[in-house]
C-alpha cells in the first residue's frame, strides 16, 4: 500500500492561495478541501433564502451574505463558506481584508446528499464553538423541511423542525419569518422520492 504525502498548509498560506484561486476551498488542520458543485435546487434555495431573509433585514443592523463570504471558526481553526450567513452589529473580521467573518449570528446550510452527514455532525460541532452563533439552520433540498438549532443560555442546543410548504419558521436571533413556500419557491418535489 502506498502512502500519498500531503503538504500541510498554514492558515496564512491557505488564505493567500484562496484569495488568488478561481474556486473556493475550505481549510482545517493544515489541509485544504475543494468544495463541490451544487444542484439547481441547492442554488435556488440559497437564492430564495438570500432574497427572503435579506428583504426582511434590509433596514436593521444585520447583514445577510451568501457563499462568497468565508467564516472562520476561531476556536477550532476551520475556514468554511456557509450557504447563508446573518451577522449583526459590528462585524468582526480576521484581517483588514474583510473576507473572513468571525462573528456570524445565524448560519444556514442547505443539505446535499454528499455533505449532509458532515453538515449535521462535524461541521455543526465546529459551528457550536462560535460564541456569537445563536441559530444554526439546516434546509433540506429533497423535501420541504427546515431544522433549526437554537443556542440555549446553558449552552445546549434546542431543535425544532418545520415541515410542509404551509409551515412558517420564526427565527429567534433576528426578526425574520420564513414561509417554507418562499424558501422552496420554484422547487418541485413531485418527482422526488421522499
């Protein structure tokens, strides 16, 4: 059995490479991981979330960002690109180049078959270490279902789920109301096996 040697990168080396790269990659523990492409459904759900959430938070102290803004989980060293981020108040960045956010308030991840286990498991484990994060929201692309984890005062996370296109999810961290029919606008579930 042959062993493939991998170069280990520092965070600074990763950031220099990432800023010059044509494609996005995540970073953890000295390794760089290329991000996979997404389906039409995934892309459309992200666009719908940006439109719906962004419209509701337009006049307040919060900003809504998509997959182009990187987040660093400072306690663990993970650099990642959540699907949708809400940040409020004074935004904190790792460097003077404002491309690596340190203090998201809400993170959305749209689940895909290839990343669902990671998003629910290890990635959520990283996200739980972000002191500013109050809500973590998982959005299915295979059925109209949204799961929301809310940080409790004791540090535990409370799960609630909304199912069906008639359901409505009220965020607690920010004044935002998500109608699942809006989140899943132009998505058809008829041909999918649920």
